[in-house]
């Protein structure tokens, strides 16, 4: 399957097959107006199958949330048809407002209007801890 | 001698917030206040401490209030959530922000874990965590450390025994976290199988390369200890009554057990105790748990001075 290259925008490549739709929903894209291509289960020499997202005329994305969703993906920034920057995503050190704390004894369960904040403990196990109560969570088990 | 300069304006939310160097300065100040209390009797004149106790804890509240009064300052606050605006549904952040307009320093105790962090974020004045649920109680840890330093003359090279409920005992977890940074610390963990320390506490010790042993036998565990930290094995921690009855007497400290202990081994307990230390041990010079309570007041006096940047004239 072929989708035309873009002039300006971003290409998120090497997305774990099946995760593309979830990533797309976190990008805050207006699907009524933005030009978006989601390619699912593309063949990839390295990974077997992968998803790819291409978005035209968007250069500002929240890499923190993306890294948390799929730390194996890469983000390519394209300007005037040329690759100007390539970023390999990684697990963010600090995540605000993405993971919710499930500890019923945590202050986040009663206090309105405070952000849920998680800090990276161990990149190998993808373990995070709540900044308030230290409850740990592994992001892949969410 | 002045207050430790690096601590002025800061908050104390968990035991690891201060470096060993900052703690040493704080304990030096506590010693100085103990020796010359008259030089500190008016340093907090004109200052107000707000004690916000969303759950009752008479012992801790009195310790803070006494500390502030002995420094010449004044105290406002409430001692249970029912009498506060929290009963009307006000958020912690709003309560703390409002009270911060009246006071120079805020002490908060709240049943929810991490509540002190919400308070500190909302407050313009220093915040001291006086217990956030089962999470942290850093001034208890400061009290324990000051007591050890005073009784043993050092915080390094100690063989530290902890006995009883090591699973749920938050003071135990905090003390391990605080002691593991000192050179040469070794831990002996004496508890029933069901109440062993949680995995993250084991990880705390391993991260620092601290040697530790786990045992269910008090007698062998006490060999070579410099100090023994006792906690209570509570009935409600057991699923069945039989296990509780089988185990409850194996982790009690009486005169007989004290005969197994080294002559220089001090005994600490966060208090209140029930029956885990027999009254007959109280007269033993190695029992220092009542001195701990007094040290708790001095260390809180030092802490208030340090966070407010108060110095003796
Ligand atoms: Zn939490």
C-alpha cells in the first residue's frame, strides 16, 4: 500500500502494530479538517508488522504522551519535503495527566483539580510511581 | 549558632527531603536548643504556626504545639476534620492556601497519602508533614535519628534491628530509608513470615548495598545489635485468629529477651506501646523510648527554627 509523501508535517513510524489508532486519538487531531493517514499492519523488515501515521501541516505534538504510549516509535519532522528532524521516542521521566492513580488511599482520590503526576522508576520494566502516594504502575498493564 | 541556612523556606514532606549533611546541622541545632533553651525561648516571637489536623493525633499535635510555644511563637488550627472547613467540602489546597495567609508555617496531618504534597504546592509558607495516612511521618523519623545519634554518639556503622510488624509499620520503612544512607549500616529484620518488609523496602536497602538479614527468631536476631526498634504485631493484620495467637508472643520484649541482648543495645519504640515491650524493661538503662518523646519536641523546635530561618540572639 502506498500513501503519498507529505510536504510539511510529521510521520510517526515504527508504531507497534495495532497501536496506531490509540496514538492517533491522543494527538488531538481534528479529523474533520486535518489531512491524516493511518496505515495499519504495514510490512516492516525490522518488526514484521507496524503502523504508521502521517499528518500534514502539524509540527507540534506532545512527545511525552506519545513516548508513554509507544516508546519504540520514531517521529519524523518533514519540512518542504525534506526530513529535518528525527526523534526516537522514549519513556518520559515525568507524566502529567495521562496515568491515573488507582490507590484509594491516595490524595488524588479526594482532592479535586489536582493533576495526576507519575515519575519513571525503571525504564526496563516500564514502571512508574505516583508522585503523591508512591503507588507503582507498569504502563503496559494499564 | 544559627539555623541551618539551606533549610530556610523549605518544606519537609518525607524523610529523604533533607541530605545527611542538612540533617546533621538540624541535629546540632536540636542539641544546642536542648543545652541552652533560654537562648531560644523568644526566637519565634510574633510568628504563628498553623496546625491543621484533619484527623486526630493528640501526641503529635501536642509535640508541635509545645515546640512552637517553647520558641515563643503562637499556634492556631484545628484537631479534627469535623471542626474544619473540610467538613463543608473545602479542598485541602483551598484550606491550606487560606490558612497560609494567617500563619508563617503550616503543619498538616491528613489521612490521605500525599496530602502534604498538595498542601505544599498550594502554600506560600513552609509545610511540615505530620503524617499522611500510611505513607510518611518524617518528624517521627527525625526523632528516631536524633535519639540514635544522642544515645550511640553516631549514625554510621550501626547494626540496626527492627522487630515486629515490618510489613505495615510505616515508621520502620521510613527509618530504613533514612538509615541506609549512612556508611556501614547493617539491618536485621525480625518478623513473622506474614509481616515481612515489602519488596520496595528490600529494594531500598539493595540499592545502597546495605547488608540485611531476615529472621523469625528474636534470640539469634539480637546478636550483635547496636539498637533494636520495636513495633507492635496487631491482631487486625492477620486473616485468622490462630496465626495471631501462635505468633503474638514470639515478638515481645521482656526482661528475659533483654538478657540475650548486647549490653550496649538501645531499645527504641515510636510509642504508644501496648504489650510488645513489658513494663519491666522500662527500668533497663538500654530502654530509651521515653527519651524519644522528649527528643521529638526538641527536633521539632529545631525544625521550626530551620524552616523559618530563626537564629538565637
Ligand atoms: Zn497516588
